[in-house]
C-alpha cells in the first residue's frame, strides 16, 4: 500500500533512503522471502506504480482516488485489492500487509511471521517491538500544568520489575483472507505477536525517522 500523498514528508514513498526509494526496501524484502509471494502494490500514483513495477512488484489495478486520502482506513484499501484480484481469479489463502514505511523489516522477519502463523494453524500474526516507554510510567500534564498518571494502574516500582510491554510497529500484518473478508479486521480471534527488535522497527512518519533509517541501513550495508 503506497499512496502518493503525504503531509509529513512530500512524496514519502519515493523519498531517497540509502540509495533507493523508500518503498524499494519493502518490495525487495518481500521478493527475497523463502516462501513464494505475489507482491502486489496498491497505489493511485503513476510514479509510484512505475517504481514498484520496475522493482518487481505487480500492479494489476489502480487504487481509486477516494481510497488514497489522508484519512482512508487500511481495511477498505485491502478489500478493494482483494475484490480486484478476485475478478482475475486470484483469491489468496492469507493477506500479508507490508507497509513501505517500515523499510528496516527484512525478508527473514516476513518468513518468521509466516512460520509463526503456520505453527498456530493459520492464526493472524502482527509485528510488535518492545515499548520505548512502559505504559505504567507514562504521565499526562493537566491544563493547570500538573503532572499526573496517564491512567489507573498498579504502583510502578523498578522498570525491570514491570511486566514487559510491546507496541505495534506497523511492519507486518498477516491474516487469513476469509477472516478479513468477513470481519473487516486484520486481528483474528487468535492474533499472535511477532516480536522485532527496535533497530528493525522504525516506522517512517517524519524526517527524523527517515534520517534514523538512513543511519541504520548504511551501517547494515557496511557490515554486509
């Protein structure tokens, strides 16, 4: 899923990152997986479409402009893609959503998430990473400037004594197609967590995220 518009970074999905457009890192990771994947790009943007297809992704349809707005939810875009693919006689067993804004996710991560789904008889799998800040340590500031606990929770002692907390990192969503089609959600009755380290979990939202990914990828390339 790679729409053309972006407020935080103009033309974000094509933004240069370690010598490639941002979306290239996701397309290449998908194509490098052990399991054969049909890598399909959903976009309304001609330039993005050309870049993605040059990289090896398929684009059997164009996303309607009304599904490419800032406030467009993810599921309707997926449903549009599945409906268009079905008209060509293709109905996948599972739907794997790989957002281009997660360029640090690797083919090994995708393979591991798919293996986790297989291990649990086709349940949904969603990637997470350790939370940067534990929710029990979060605070809010009132209009009067007072510092208060963000929400009700047991008294927090040492951070290392708290139950581990995880945050969605946006890198991998894997769910059975029939479940998505009937329930319109990527979360099934059983959804398992695929845990990724912070250095592969940056979700590019602004220029700082892009800069951080640049540093990480250049370091990774230098080591390879």
